[in-house]
């Protein structure tokens, strides 16, 4: 009986460890993709943006192309870069938290 309880506890810890490792892997991938996009934006010359969305009323995707002035390009790129840096920071926070939890589990 005690052995079954111990096995269950170990399996729960293994599941937690696997979940944390998965969280770390996904977060690293997301951060790497965001970093790649940031690097691309630094060399990319944008002239317009395309918004893609879904209309609940119409039930289809719609692309809206918007031409941008030089000032608008700077503003849009600034917003995108800010969002990407925020995404990277969030991923790094999740990674740190997952490693802390792993450290606690493995003590």
C-alpha cells in the first residue's frame, strides 16, 4: 500500500518535471522566434502593413492593406519591436520560474 502511494507521488513529480521542461522548451522557441523577428525588422524596409482578421458577422478572413508614411512606419515598427521585446521578456520570466520550480522539485 505504501509502495503504491510512493509510486503515485513519484509519477506526479515526473509529470510536473515533464510539464516544466515542456514550458521551458516552448518558451525558448517563442523567444527565439521573437528575437529573429526583431533582427529582421532592423533591416526590413516597410511601406505598408496588412491586417488580417475574422469578421463574426461575415464569417470570413479579411486582409486590409494600409500604406504608411515614413513617420507611420517608424511608429508601427516601434510598436512591433516593443511587443516583441515584451514577448521575449515574458518568455524569459516563464523560463526562470520553471527552472526555479524544477530546482525545488529536484531537491
